[in-house]
C-alpha cells in the first residue's frame, strides 16, 4: 500500500502553510520530512491522512482518505501525533491495545489475533517488562515508546509519525529507527517528521526538505541535504559527514 500526494496545499487562519507539495511513499520505503519549526510538516501529514482540509490530490491505498470514515483510514494508516498525551492512568498494555479499535477490539476485549498484535508491538518497542505498569508510572521516553507501540499494534501498512524520536535519548532514537526499518522491510510504508537530520539521513530512503510550506529539496539524503539546501532551510550552512557506519550533521 502506498501514500501519494499531488500539488497539496493547506490554509490555516488565512495563511498558506503547505504550498503545492507532491510526494510519494511506496511500500518498503521510509521518507523523512525535515525543516525548521513552522515549515508545514505536521499540517502536511495531517492533510495526507485526510483529517485536515486541503486542496490537491491524495491517495492512500488507492482511495482518497478524505472520503473514508475513521475506521477505513485506520485500517490503511496509523498516525502518531507530536507529543501524544495519556491523561488517565491506564497500563502500558491497555494503551497499546487501543491500536486494535479499528478491528472492533478494546483493551478488555482482545481476540487471540488482537493479543498477538499487542504482544508483538510491546516486544518491538522493548516494553514487554513494563506492560503492567501504569502510564503515569513510567518515564517520558518509555511513554513515547508506548505510543509508538500503539501505532504498531494497529498493523496498518502505512505509518505516519510526527517527530517519533522527540525527547528520546540517542539509544532510544536509534531503536525507533530500527523499528521503522523493520516495518519497511516487511513491506510497510513510513512517512515521519523529525528535527534529527542525522537520524533521517541514516534510516531514510528519501528526505523531503521543507521551508514555509514549500519543498526545497527531495531525494536520497546524501544528495538532497546539500550544504546549499541546508542553508536555505535552516539559515546556517551545514553538511553531512560519514563517521564510521554512521552519518553526522555538522553546522557552521
């Protein structure tokens, strides 16, 4: 299943926050959205899911998500918003089980396939030992991983993740990268936003660099994230460098 946007524009409060953006995310592919604060990354992702009014053409698994109901969208794509909140003291496992709602399940009503999906998501996010712990009793990084596990338990072919590594330490961020790679390796499609340029360059097949709602550059990370493109996006000249098997972003 794929996600495709053609000439998509979004207006909020009379201002155009996404301006004629086109991109495709294919099965088995990871695409990262990069850009400064206010570049339009979140608005673009919400428009791609059909939950934010926009102009242009969008297809999600062959259908226009704006014409789908919530359950139909959920079976096609799992969305992880920026800094999701848990305002009630449910267990980690119960939160992850919320990802099964599209299948008619609930945390206290899981079929064997539902339970298997929850167990797999907990394991992928290294949360199995914390499954019975309350969401109000774990660290911020653990909460972030729990919300990612909820998205994975949904077993949707497309993942749309808004800054999934925000607030995570380097080891946890790399672990999230491993999870995204595994999803793509199994034929899934991933679109995620981040301010971690090095992480995006390390795990993405392609990056889309935005500023003021417009695409400045798109392509394989080492090609698209040129010094000129980084300077145009962030106002400071930078470059990508290989350090062993890793990629680092260096700004002047």
